[in-house]
C-alpha cells in the first residue's frame, strides 16, 4: 500500500477469525506490527458486500438469482429478485472447516431448508463467487461469459482429488494455500447446485474484496 500510495482501505476479517478463540490477540498483534486495524465483519455485511457487485449490471435484471459464496469458514447464500435481495443466510460450512472436520452435522440440513423455503427452481440462475470457483472455471477453460456446467465441475473435483495435495500446485498451477481447500470447496458448490436443481453456475470473478473496493469508491462520491 505504501508503494502504490493507497490513502483509504479496509482490512476485513470473516468467519475464520470471527470464531477463533484468540481473535483479539491476533487483531492486537497485527495492529502493533503494522498500524492496521482489522475489522471483524458479520456474515450479513459480508453477504451485502459481495452482492454489491451485482448492482446496476446484467445480474440486476435477472428475475431469479441464487448467489453462492464459499469461503474458508462459511458459506453465504443470497437470493435476488430483479436485483433486490429477498433472502440471505450465512452458514458455518466452509472449505477449511471441512478439512478440519469442524462442521456441524446439521448444517447441511439448514442449507437444504433455506433452499427449499427461499429458492424458486423455475428459471433459476446460479452465480458463484470466491477464489475456488474462479479456479474451477479457469482450469475447465470456460469462456468468462459462459457458465460452468455442473457435470464439468464434478469431473474436475474428482480429477483434482486424485492428485496428492503437494502435487496440485505443479499439476494445476494452484497457489499452495489453494491446493488443499479447492476440493472441499468444490464439493460445497456442487452440492448446493444439486440441492437447488441447477445444471450450471456463472462465475463473474468478483467477490468480497471487490465489494469492499466498490463501497470505498461510493463513499468518495
């Protein structure tokens, strides 16, 4: 930030730090070392920031949209009708939680209940955000404007799963911190798509960080 002359920024932490027992100590250490104050944002604000990426564009015109964002500690589901969010919920089910076997067995039941109650399957369009779904879209060599078919996603989840974690960076070009989480994240995306009856998912390559930038830019106007 010093090199690029950044004058305004937000440092936001989500589910992983929200639920960490030593979160206050971590925040204090970072502040002392860098002068940066980390904000612990709740799941609702996280979802709102992600959804801000869909305002005033093609997605705001869709009548029935389900947004899936899978992170390390949580998954956010949001339902939009003509650009207006009608339902949203954050679930304690993320890629790192799955790896650590720290997911409540009933969390999938809560996700299914939310989908059954809030999601209309007719003319449903599913949009995925987050670094992992971006990587699946890229390794499948799908054009940016085209959706990733569920069948293709399933094939890539299984193909990556067969490769040992320590070899995935070299085989697929993943960053080391993505090699372990990408399979459980893919399982979450494909499972939610199946629950919603969706055969494909659009991947606009935006996420929480983009929403934070938009919020800062709008505050300056």
